[in-house]
């Protein structure tokens, strides 16, 4: 068991777990939900993993459907997952909003090459 301060940060600052991804996996946009119990990332698809898991997931939470996922965030308010699709890098991009369980809720057009999100 980890030795945690009240802030939730490990006191020892040591690696607690290590996961080996497949050669060629291109991970980006690693995010964590507000509760701090689920990690999300892009590697073609959108992947989710409980922070206490002992192995990597075998199935994505959201499949790419031939899109170019370029940005990712998790709402600090309700845990919804927002995914930015760059489309073809020259026309309007799309934002897809999913529930924390990966159910598509809605989508909308945005500017060219959406890739960053900001919460206030």
C-alpha cells in the first residue's frame, strides 16, 4: 500500500506501477478524472483505466471510427469525456461529448484543428 500524504500525493515519490505498451502505440493527452480514480488517454481510440488496475485495458472505452482524435479532457463537474477530432487538419473540427462510461451524448463543430480544452 502506498504511503500517502493528506494531499493524495505519494510521500516517497517512487514508481508504484509500470505498464509496458506495445511497440508502436502512440499515447497522448493523458487525463485523470476529478475523483482521481480513472486515467484516460488517446492511442488512436480513447482508453480508460482504473488507477488501481494491475494490467492495461484490452478494449477502448471509445473507438475512433476512422477519426483523428487530437485532444481529450474530462469535465471536472460531471466526468463527461470531451474528445477533439481534427478531421483533416484543414476544415472545421468536431468535439464529441461522452458520458464517463463512453456513451456518446452529443457533438458539435468547432474551429480548425481543435486540440486544447480549458475549464474554469
